C-alpha cells in the first residue's frame, strides 16, 4: 500500500472513530476524537500548502496542540484512555522534535513509529468509547431494575 493510500485510510478511520465517539461515547471521547480529527485535517491542509522543507515546525505545533488538548481533557475527566493517549502524543511530539532538531531525513523508523502512535491513539479513543458505551448500558439496566 502506498503512502498516499495509507494516509487516506488513516484519515478515513479517524473520521469513523470520531463518528463512533459522537454516536456512543461521552463528552471526553467526543471532544478528544473531534480534536484528533481537527488536527488531522489541519495537517492534511498543511501538507498540501506548505513546502516539505518548512513542514517540520508546523507538524511539531500540531502534535503539541493535540497533546495539550489531551492533557486538558485528562485533567478534567481523569480517564485512563486519555492519559494513555496524552502520553502517546508526547512520544509523537518527541519523535517529530528529534527529527526536526537533528535535521535527520524521514526514514523507515520515523514512519513506523509515527504510524504506530497514530493508530494507538485511535485505539485509545475507541477504548474510551467502548467504556462509555458499557457504562451507559449498565446505568440504563440499573435504572430499568429500579
């Protein structure tokens, strides 16, 4: 699968994850997934408009924005999935910072780590959606028993 197709697949899965969060998740999942989608769309626009050589600081800023967003949500909602997503995003930020500061060309290691972190953040969001869905189903059953 080419890089272009893989990026489109990842973007489609991010959109689907956001839809799932709005359908069955609580507010932390909805906000986290929407923030992830907004940053992803901003990166897509940046990649289409900014020359490759000048993209590094923009990607670093996008990683920082998503990480800070997850941090604010984690402090507000104290959810395990948010803590893990925030730590993963910190790793993503560190990866981009290392490659940007050392002017190291993007290689296979960068691509693999970048993709593993991106997919792992999505799994965290989906885990949060599943936990919220299960919790609301339990609450509904308990309410039906009363």
